[in-house]
C-alpha cells in the first residue's frame, strides 16, 4: 500500500491559474498607473488602454477555462452535453459583457 494519492488536477489547471493571477496583477498595476497619471493632469493616449483591455481579457479567458475544467470536464459523461450547452451560454454572456464594456470605454474616449 502506498500513500500516493492519484493526481486529479487537470494539466491545464496550473497554467490557467498562473495566467489569471498574472493578468490580474497587470490589470491592477496598470489601473493604478493610469490613476496616478491622470491626477497629474496628463492626457492619456487611448493606445495605453490596450494593456488593461488585454489583461482583463486574459483574466476572463483563464477564468472561463478554469470553470470549464470544474463544470464540464468533471461532469459525468451522461451530463456533459447539458453542461456544455449551459457553459457555452455563460461564455457568450461573459465575453459579450466584456466586449460591451470595452466598446463603451473606447466610445467614451472618442467623444471627449
């Protein structure tokens, strides 16, 4: 008898976690930097917004990947189709909200 426990972790779990928290750190640092720049009265180039936009997209995608591993991959075989349908609707909703937020931010910057 061995004390080894079988590894239940999916091989994508760790890279997704690293991506999520790294992108979250980049997002928070960039938002802090933007805040300090605008306090000085400096005009911020809209191109700089690509950094938090890409970081927030990476956070969303890695979060979605982790949810997929937890909900769909871990589901019983007879329920995977139902889980995939519900998960697909959730992904479309989350990415739609992200795209709506990015579009509104870009439009508000264009109007000023």
